[in-house]
């Protein structure tokens, strides 16, 4: 059965239609390693897309992909209400309530303008973009390597600290493109040119650029209301009112791609 179409948050003019997964689909989804969630997300979204409106999910933004998973779950689950429990900072008591996850769609935000912004830094024009599906797959693979190093050598080892630093640099490189390199048709060569330039910056200039880029990305927010905290991605719940003192609390609920993909 086909599911109601949705617009890509990064490009509202693009409509996507997904069908419901079959048992055969679920078997193939299970063939992807558990910690390769982004690879599984690409397989899931590409496999279930209506061919008439197909757009490779590797080219979607990370926010597009998360919204699509949420949309699929919302239209296929039997119960959209989930019990949440928290320690209230207003009255000091423990509250449990049913959160209807359909309410999260009310905070959905389409991107404002194009899914990129031009900024000026050190007299140069730089284009800032959200991460794409292929970016997320690459970064997740690097993170898996990082975890392996942590298990073998510990998080205080030189190998771990170096890999962690390179991962932070790689994430920044995926967000930007220097105008001076835009004429290069080979994306790999453009990336390598960016990498050489970033590696050659002083640490002070690197921090300045990173701060500007991540501030600019705030203007490119789209999709569901989410945030990163302590290395994990969380959905931001609608305000819950304390039944004792009336204060508002906004809970953070961990979001994992695989939780929204059907299995057996």
C-alpha cells in the first residue's frame, strides 16, 4: 500500500511517495549491520520509493531522511502515543504521560530559501550546505572506526585522539565549498583542495571558520525539531505542563534511524 506523499523539508517542491515494506524487504534490511544505520536508511528509502518521483536518498539532506523515516512510521504504526517519564524540575515529582507523536509534525519546518548559504570569511566566499545521505554514511563509517580504536587502545590513546580530531575536520569539510574551487568538476579533487587548505590553517582561524559555519547552519534548519547532545541525536518534544505547578518541560527523546525501519 502507498503512503500519503510528503515534501522534502530541504526542497518543498519535491514530493516523495513511499510504499509499505514487505516481509521480503524486512529480510533484506536485516542484512545490513546494526551499526550501519545510515546505509540501512538509504536502502530503506530507495527501496520503498515510488519510481515516478524517485530521488536517490543519498542526495537528500540528513534532515530529509529523518523526516521521511518519521513520516513512514507515523503512517504505519498502530499507536502514535508513547508513554514518557521524567523527573519534573518544577515540582520535584516524577511524571508519566502519553505523548502523541503526531504533535511533532506541528513543529515541522521547511527550509527557508535554498538549501545552502554563501558566507564571507577572510575575504573569500564559502558555500555552506547541510550534510547529505552520503556524507552521513561516510561519517558513520569513520565513527565505527573510532569506536574500534577506543575499544582496542582507549580514548586517551594518541590514535583515538587523532582520529577524533580528523572526524571533526571531515564533518566541517563536508559542510563547505570554497568559491575558488567551484570550477573543479571532480568533487574528490575539490574535497582534497579544501582539506589541504583547512589543514594549513592556524588553530585560531580554524575555530573562527567552524564557528561561522555552524552558526550559518542554524539558518538552514529544516525538518523535525531536533538537537545533538552528548553525541546523540534527540527529538525535542512539545511542551509538557507540570500538573502540580504548571511549568513547562520539553523532553528530549533519542532518535535512532533503525527504530523507525520495520523489522521481523
